[in-house]
């Protein structure tokens, strides 16, 4: 049941945007792609996010740092519209995500840090399903090859290594070329070459005018990326001390 619920939620995000989303116009530098405003979230008795605020402009890479259990994944799920905040709001491209705005959902691509979604689908089926419902073309074969997914294209997700699963989620998040990427621990499970590839793809996306919010506690990955940084601790986001 938990896996089914997560899958339904993921489908809402990955497969939302019932409009043609192929080749969306890139925002220009200075345009705000993402805003999290005064977000509060309690899980049980714990306040995971307390008046959290975060922005990401076009051409910006925003890194959310924090220890395991700090609440980074919850923040990303709220950012992607999977989890509703108790207070505050999320805006994508100026539109409130909670309002069901189709363009707002089509403008984001989310890659989770899990191996549980879509276990019986093949890699090809996951990516094709995302492309079909988003009404976008399949990613270019060159990108599929670059991510090393050609050799597992026909395999079920449950047969893959965690690193291959993470590469599949990244490719799915890129379907339709959404200007905003929301990536949860994208280096987790990847070998060194995969980590370098993820960093390269992020830098290329940002250089092309996109934006990305990346949650990570991988210091080596952070060092590769640069970008603006905030640290999540005790429910609060703050700039880390230099």
C-alpha cells in the first residue's frame, strides 16, 4: 500500500502537464523559477520545516544541504507538490503549485531518492509513460546512451542496481525539458563516473537557462557543483557559515 501510494503521488508529478511540453521556452537570467514561501510542515510531533523560504532563479543551482533525517526529502516532496505543507506556499514560474496550475506542474521535473517506484515497469516503459502523458517526445537516444541506460532499457526496474534506478529517474525528470529540476540526493548510489555525469548534466542545464534545486549531503558532489547553498537544520533554512 505504501509503495502504491507513493507511485500514485509520483505519477501526479512526473506525468502531470496535459499540454504539449516539448521544447519549452527557457527563462532568462533573473527570472524566478521557484519560490518556497513560509512553508511549515509537521510530521507527527516533529516540526520538519518551520517558516522555510527558498528561491531559485533561471540560471541558478540551489543546493539544500543537511544531515540524513534533516528533512531535505520532505522539502523536495513539498517543492514537487507530492506533499502538502501545513502552511505557506510553493510557486513555480510565478504560479501557485497547490492551485493545480498545469503549466506550473509541467515546468518541473522531479527525481526522488528511492528504489521503490514502478518495480514492474521496464526502464523504457517508465520513460515512455512519462513522455506519453506529458505529451512530449522521448529523450534523444544520445542522452539515453550518455546515462548508460541502453543496456538496461528493457529491464524491469526491480532488477536494476540503485545507481541504474537513479539514472532512470533522472532521465524521466528530463522528459519535456522542464526548466526546473528538483533532484533528491542525485549522486546517491552512483559510481564516480555517474557522479561526474550528474554534475555535468546539472551544470549544462543551468548554463542553458534552467534552474535546479538539489538536496544533498554529499560533500564531494557539492564541491563539483558550486551554486548557492542553504543548510537545513532544526526545521530552518540558513546560509552556511563560510
